[in-house]
C-alpha cells in the first residue's frame, strides 16, 4: 500500500544497476518489459527513456504490471517511478500493490521528452513475491518508463529522531566524475545550496582541502552505482549549515588531513540527517557536532577506526536534541561518543574500546540530559579496562534502560543488563523518566537485536566495502579480534 505520496521528484541518471546482482543497491524494471494490458502499449516515440521504450496508457482501464518484484526482507521501500507527463495538468490513476489499490498522481514534467523520477513509499513483502501495478482510471496517466526498487538496507530510508525533519535539497545535480574540483565533481555539486546531489559514478574521491556542505543539501549516495562513494584525504564540514541530508556515503579523512579535524563535522550545524554512512579515519574525532549544534540524527552508521593523534569516535559538545540510534562504534580508543549534550543514545553497539573507555561522559559544568536506551557495550582485545563508560559526573543525567555489557571476551555475546550499581559507580545522575520525545520517535529495539542488526552488516554505507566488512568480522568475534584505528 502507498504510505505517503510524492516525496521528491528527481531526475535519475547513471542507473547502472543489474537486477539480481547481490551487491546492487536497487533493481530497475522497465515498463516496456512488464505485462501491459487493457490497451496499454509499449512505445519509443519520445526520447529520453531508459531501456527500449515506455508504457503509454489509454484513458481508462489500462494497466502495467510488474510481477515477482523482489522485496528482499520486506517492509517499507522507497520505490522510484520514472515517467513523463507532457501536459500542463497532473494525471491521476491507481497504484495497486499486492492487490491493494490507492491513488497516485503524476505532476506535469514540461514535455513528453522530460522524464522525472517520483518516489513513493510502498510496503513490500519478503522476496520475489510482490506485484506492483499502475492503472489508468479516467485519465491516461503519464508515460511510465521504469520503476526502481531498493534492495539493500541503505536504500530503505526511515528517518527518525530529531533530524527526521531535514529535507535537504531538491534541485538535482549529477556528480559525473571522481575529481576533487572542477565541473561535475562533488565539490562542484556542493558549490550552491538547494541541491540534491546524485552520483553517476562510484569510487573514491580524494580531496585536498576541506569539503564544505552548504545548507539545504541532500547528498544521496544510494544513487551511486556499484560500490558507492568514499570521500577521503581531508575533512568534510557542515559548519554553519542547516537542513542537510546525507545518505549512504563513506567519509574517511585519513592521515593527509589536518590533525585537529574530523572526517565529518559541524561546528555548528542543525537540522541534519546522517543515514547509513561510514564515518571513519578521523584524526581528532571521526565525527563532531559542536558549538550548540541541534536537531540532528545519526542513524544506521558505522563510526570507527579513528586514527592518530586521538583515535576518537565522536565529540558532541554543547549539543541539543541529538538522536544517535542504531550505530556501530568500533575500533575507536574512546568517545563513542563524548556525550556532552541533550541526546537520545539508543540501540548503539560499542565494540573494542581502547585505553580510556567506551562512551565518554560530558563531565561538564552544566547538566546534560539524555535518554540512554538499549545499547550494548562489548569489550574487545584492545580494551585496556572495563570502562564501558568513563569521565562521567553528576551533571551527566541519564534516563537509562535496557543497556547491556559483555566484558568477558569469550567469543560469544552473553552480556548482562547494566545495573543501577554500575551506573552509580560512574557517578552519573539517573533520571526516572524519559527526557526526549522528537516528532518522529525512534524505534527502540532490544540491545541484543541492535547487535544482531550490526552483525548482519545493516549499518554503514551499503554495500559494505572491505574495511567495513573486516570491522563487522571483528564485532562478530565478540571479544577475540579487533584493532584500534584503520
Ligand atoms: Ca523504459
Ligand atoms: Ca561474551
């Protein structure tokens, strides 16, 4: 069924996906190859289509049916429909998903040769059992070129928490090369605000100076073919930015970047959604939100492999309304994160902290109030102590529930619930009720479910590359393997 209407309209380019390939991020199905009935015909008159043509509908009763659509694990998927409507008015019809019908409307695109992509959230069942049909019911719809169904975890977008209101940009800009600068580069794409940045290429972009992200920007790495996009060599900054969405990207500053900078940082930034990203190889921290940054979500990410001089995960300093949920923190010496802010810290998995500890408290002169729910702290071979949390004071004020701790490094996940006595030994102030209620709530899993999801490779930039795959392997050793840094 259709859960919401048109989320965004965007041109799609460079869709090089191969249906059925395990590493593909999406399966694209051509309308001209679908089952056409009721007077719907395959045409190739108007240029710009993908494949060999498109479906042209009669005024009423025409259908285009995509059978055996793979919903993988099932659930809500953002399905892209590429179409053209050369008239000046929207054309309405029906979208029928597994027999359940709802209305759908195709806005004018300006010309029959102007093809755009509309995303709709559709609930699909497991595996290749789904039927998606478009039908004309009194108007002859638009011409339908293709539909694209996401098939990897990174393509399922479920924004939650305080950053869920970020809408980013809408003017589509295609990154067409992996250059640091110049026409068609990512830096070129980020030279103006209001853009939705999509990728016609995949690979590594090596930057030699700070890459700045302006306000009202979407960077959608889910559009990159193949193995996705890695930004490395220097820091990427959202400082001064507002309303930013970043999905399915890798940011890895590495040793060529400034020692005081991070792979991804905002000092300050607000109204930010970071979804399914791998944020690693940062020098000061891998990630930072400082200077009163607010209304931010970091979800389904890997934050790890911090490098010299600090080997730290993330600094949150004077942050407000920050949701950090469903992330894997791995191979950082400390600061997973430093929790100096009013935060939701939910369903995080912290593995193999180093010499100082896992999560660092704010130990601030001001009180900070966080919901601290169903996280799992797992000691690893480089953990020099049992400090799953450190540097806490009474100004670290937590509503804590459902958190687990596994300190025995025995190769299996067999932790125990963190006790009131263990919180008290940190010196934190325990609060008796939840402190946070963002407009879009965070789904709270059990701590063990959070580990299962991380171990299944569902966090970080999809598809996982060799570095992230190695880190997941360390996690799944549950205490016996791992390292600090890259
Ligand atoms: Ca087509
Ligand atoms: Ca264990």
